[in-house]
C-alpha cells in the first residue's frame, strides 16, 4: 500500500515557531515496543529512518535541534541531547513518530528563524510540515491544513 500524498495549505503564523520547538523522528513500527521506548530514553540513542543521516539537508535540520546523527545497521543512529527528558511516541500508517521537545538552535526568542532566507537554512525547514502527522503536537496552534 502506497503512502498517501498530501497537499499542504495555509501558511505559517509570523512569530509562532511551534514547529521549531519540537523535532519529530520516524521509526519502524516493528521496532517499537514499550521496552524499546524505555531503552531509548535510558541509552539516549534512537534508531530512525536512514534519511536523517543519508540526506545532508535532513541531517543538518536534525543537528540544528542539537541531535548528533550517525549510521548503525542501515538506520540513522540519533544521539539524544542530555536536556531532552521526554519523548512522545505515536503510531501512524508509516511507522512510529517520536516527538521530542527540543527547539531549533536557530529559533530566536521572538519565534522567528534567525537564518530565514539564508543559504544555510535547511530546505527541510521550508518544507515542514509535510504531513498531518508532523503537526500532531502543535495542532492547537498550527494554521496549516492538509488535503489528500
């Protein structure tokens, strides 16, 4: 079964920055158990979709949030910063989304991106959110909508 294709409508609200205060990782559903979730928070390592390491733009986006990215067994090995104390795991059609409250280092106190319009801003930022699952944690403030 193919993943649905979504069309994003709407626009960002100036100064909101809600999407930039949390980072979301995609993990294989078969990997996710309660024991694995506990192990992730204990070892501070999450194995996620390979794109977080293989795609330079996505890797840069991840690293701007303070996460270190490498590879392990065909998956991205993501080291969780010590100040991230919680994670929210939710099951979707594409796998498990792991949301972690960790603001982007380029998010200014005014809720604006300090590298907006600069070449070092990852394309992932401009294209985010890409699916309704990406805004799950900020649905109450996000002004984007999605059509399938």
